[in-house]
C-alpha cells in the first residue's frame, strides 16, 4: 500500500459516490472480516466495476487514514479544480447563476459541509481561495458525501479579483457579515443572479473581500449566540435563496 494519502478517500458513502461518478477511482481497500451490510453491498458494486481491490485488516486501514473509515479506503485520481481563467470563460454562459464563494475556510470538514449544502441547493459553481484555505482532502470528500464529484469548483489565487470578474458578468455579490450596514437576509431580494460570499470560521470575511461585495447580509440572531458555524450559516443562506426563487 502506498504511504501517500493525498488522493485517498474513505467512508462507505464517499467511496460509493466516487464509484458512481465515473472512472476516477483507481484502487480500493476493504476490511476483510467486516460483516456490515452496507460494506458488503459496496463490495458487490466494486466487484461489478472490476476495479482493483484488496481485502485487508482493520489495522492496515487504520494506518492508511487517521479517521473513521467505516472499513473502506480508496485511491482516486487527483481532483481537477478549475481556475480563475476557467471562471471568467464560463461566467457568460450561466443564466441566473447562484455562486458560492468561500473566503479562507480552514477546516476541511467545514469545507466539505459547505460543498454538500451547495450541491443540495443546486449551486451553479463554488469559488474558493487557494491560500489560507483547506484543500479537497479525504476528510473533505467524506464530509461532502459525494458533492465534490458533482460541483463546478474553482480555486483562485486572488479572491477579490475573482469577485470583480463575477460582478462584471452581471452577478450581484452578497457578503455575509453581521455589521451595522448589513441587511437582514429575510428582508433582502435574492432572486436574481447572485453570489454568496462566506468567510473564515473565526475572522469572517477579509477586508478586501468584504469591500468587493455589492451588499452585506446577515442572519438575524435571536439568542445570546452571535454567530453560527460557517457550514450551518451557508446552508441556511443558500436555502433562503432557493426559497425566494421558488416563490417567483
């Protein structure tokens, strides 16, 4: 077994979704003595696909990934993320897009959860910064539950510049920040072509990114807590956009 873990994914659902997405799975390792029905069902899918696979011990799998793998680990081809150049080329082709922009999300689980919500809400594209951000890791794949394989994901070196390109394409950009000049999300028209920008788990949006936004919006907080987990806030915000669009 290769000791490199950059292209490993794990967990029954993550591996199953990768298999169904196409030919990116290269090899698979399964716990040899497991009797889990879901794992055995996955084994049937793997055997049908005729992909290289090996039954190994639980200890072998534990050495491969330092997380809850559910008895299965797979190696996939390197995820091909799109670039800022690709974003500029594709923007004119999107009709009434909903774009999710992630500014320095550092926790791979939060990134995965944001991607999962983006896929569920029918987001057109996800844009995230290359520096100071989590990458598409095995943990991201597992948390995203298959969303990585189905989203258009753009990784850019300059997020503020990417936002300017989005605005130039006629898309309104809404940054999420609880400030004096921000508007209640439920009092804001989100039915047009828009991009939602969410910031770092602790620091929120960076100053230049915030300045690049057309408007700032926030979720009203009725209790003593003044913020939500970034992935929770992202899901609520995206589904408010979906709700408003469905009313039209």
